[in-house]
């Protein structure tokens, strides 16, 4: 069961999209809102929890992008899908780690494809990564790993909250256990989570003040993965 928040100020569009979502045949619980403020109140007071948000960008009061910023303050893992008749907000959508960007009028087939991808992302077990840390098996959320470095056969997991974990495993082996569209190998000693990359330069990937080097042998692959991540919310891939 996927818990969906649908925020659309036009009541007719709201009802139509709700019907289209049900016709995708994916088990879901849909709560409709005509204002971002009401949706955020339910979420921030704990009355509702959502896996997936469909947000009209042009809302009265708080618009969809502003609402998404509020969502991301407390929820970094839910999926955001923007709905709009304009292409003006692609950059903002990417900065908010948007899952997809649907241009109106929305097609049933395209919506079904988005829902299929969302269901796989929300339900898949590989979101968690098991490692051996200090002789204990622990689980790490892959979404919370910024990057992984390897030195002298020891892997170092650098987490978004500043925590660090170490484990003994070959980087080649670990790479096969990571979400492929989220992580990319950019050096014989580094794998980065593209969700945290602010920019890519010839020097490497910048994540805030952290620079992760890109070696020549991995440069083409790293660039392709980065560009795929950058534009995946705008393309049907």
C-alpha cells in the first residue's frame, strides 16, 4: 500500500487525477488537498504520513515548490512528483530531489509508468545495506550514505549526519549491492551518492565543502550517471 498526498487546487483536476491514479491498479491510499497549507498541517502534526506527493506547482498561498521545501525539512525519503503546465521549475525540481515532473494534460500511460517506478522505489528491500561494523551486523539506509571511500582494504561510509562507519569488504563487491541509479563509482577508491552532489567539475564531485575525486578511467561513466540523474525527472526513462 502506497500512501499518496495529492495537492491540486482545481477540484475537477483533483478528482480526475485521483481517478487516474486508481486506474493504475497499484494499491494506494490517496488523500486529496486543494491547498498546500492543509496538507502540510496534516503531515507536520503527524495526522498523516505519505510515501508519495503529487504537487501542483501553481497553488494559491504556498505553491508546490515552497510546499516541497517544507516537506524536505522533515522527510528526505518520500517521493515528489510535480504537476504543471509550465517547464519553468526544472531546476527547483532537481534541487528538491524530485522523482518526476509531469506536464499537463497528464496522460494515463505516463502516469502509470511513474506509479510503477514509484512502487518499485518505495517497496524495494535494497534501500537498506547490511555491513559488518565493530563485529556486529548493522543496517544502513542507502539514502543516508553520502559517499564511500576505500583505503587499505577498509571501507569508510560517510553519512549525511556526519557519522562514519567502517567495514571490511572489497569496493567492487559493495558496488553490486548499491542502488545503481543512485550511486556511481568515480574512482578506484570512491563511490558517491548522486543525491548529495551539488556540482561536477573536472576536479570531481562537490558535496558541500567535500570534494570527491574523479579519476580519468571513471570520468566518462561518472559524467553519464550524473547527467542521467540530473535530467531523469524530465525524461521518460
